[in-house]
């Protein structure tokens, strides 16, 4: 069984490529990243097709080019065409949504199997949630990039399978009428060597949030909840950048108890997680949320919304944390207050969260579940 992968960028593609390489299934990785980056995942140079110029184009901060990119999917088309050139070498091709249309068409012509990797919910569901939130809190001017939107919808129809990282994302496709057998779920992993718990230095009750502070991530709801609670000896730590559209809005909820650390290198994140008491992920829409497993393995219970991968990480008896509705400040306040008033219980839940991830959520576990799907598909079609 020979597998090709293609992506504009990186995401968790290199982790999947590493897992396939370990099992002898990786044929080619077509990416916009340079080979010196892929070597960090122990992927041999002869299995990497690097189209670095596409990455450079996406990163150029020029208004004229940005205007063009937002209206024409040049880089996405180009990567898909490069992927199509290597289609004859593989049995199954895994390509990321938005940058796979031409490759899917080629796969159909050659009788190959195509798996479309979608890291979030159905594009239409995602767009509606974001537009509703912008209309409520932003300037309402945000609209999806039309060409990429149409590419995605056509990819959904033409591909053999769609792989998503959570049951929440899967359900968004099922509700749109997609055959359940076409929608695969592969929960993402975490690097257990990179993310490890270290001792907490003090007794301050800290709420941790990692990732971009944006409307999509629901960070404004967490800011409001924390501000209204105003609990003594508490802090809110934000690890990541703040979206420009949110700066004015969240400014009114910022106090001396809130700290913004900016971008933190991934290999340093465990130090910040370990100084927390609870990890809160109030996202309106997130296919999974890698930060959830990162925080859990560092000993933090989680408070996550129903619209994230948290629904697959917290067991039915809520031993590892809580699942709450989106856009619900009262629910955030209730769960944070409960953990604040029951800090011994909070620590116990953190230990359960850590054990949950250590036993079933590593990248090797991800590789096992994805490989099992690939072998089943291969045996079914070949």
C-alpha cells in the first residue's frame, strides 16, 4: 500500500507522514514547506516534494497580492496540480481541503482512492457561525473567499472519503446528507515527550487559554466571564496572538488579573500549561483543538464547548472536565467557579485528564487508527 500526502502549509500533515513512514506506507509528501523542515519529522528527502515558492507567496504581506489571493485560489490550484503529477505512484492519496480539487479529478481518472482531510466542520456550517458572530460583535463585513468556498464544496462531492478529527465535525457532514461510511474520524494526537507536566510554583488559581484570541475561538466570552466573576487570587493567562478585530472589544474586560503572553514556541508551552489550574476552550467552531490534549497531558482539566474535539476527550461522567454550550457566559462562570471552590477536586480531574491523553491520544495512537482505516479502505477497493 502506497500513500501520498499533499498540503499547502503543514498543520498535522507531517505528523501523519511520520506515522506512515514508520509503517512503510509513505510514498510521497507534497508540501509548500522546505525539506529541512520535514526532516524534523524524520521524513527522508527523497519522499518529499517541496514547492517552497507557494509558501513564500502565501506569506508575502503585500496588499495587492493579498487582494488577488483572496479572490483567486492560485496557490491551492498549483499545489493540487503538483499532487496530481504524482498520483500514478500511489494507491491512496490524502489531500487537505481547499487544495485538492485537481488532484481528486486525476485520482478518479486513474482509479486511485482519494481521502480529503478536513480539519474543521463542513465549510457552510463554519461560515454561518463566523458570519453570525461578526454580525453580532464585529463590523459584519466578513465574507468567505468565494473561489475557495466553491472548490471545497466540489471537493466534498468528488472525493471518495472525508477525514475529520472529531465526532462534532463528522456530524456536520452527516446533517448535510453525506453517507456515514464516507466520513472518517481520526482524533489528533499529542507529542508526549514534548508536552509534560512540571510542578506548579504557587497556589494561584489560573485559567489558561492557548491559541488566537478571535471571534471564532470565543475568547471574548471567556474574557467577559472571568471579568464578571472577579474571584480573589485568580489569573487568566492568554498564550497566543490577539486578532486585530478583537482588540477593542476585549480591552474593556482586561484587568491586572489578565496576562497576555503573545506567541509562545510550542516546545515551551508545557511550562505555561503546568502553572495553570484549568484550561478553557470556548471555541464556537473547532474541528478538534490540539491545545486541549496538550493542556490535559500537562495535568489540567478542561472546560470546552460542544463544538470542539472536547466532546471526544471528556468521558460521560465528566471526570476530565466539562462540556458546555457555545456562547454561554453563565456556563463558563458556573464551571470555573465550581473548580475554584473545589480545588482538590480540580487537581484530581487534572490527573484523570492527563491519564486520558497518555493512554490513547499520542501521535502513535493517531497513526494506529489512521492506518487501520487505510488498510480497511485498501482491502475494500483493491
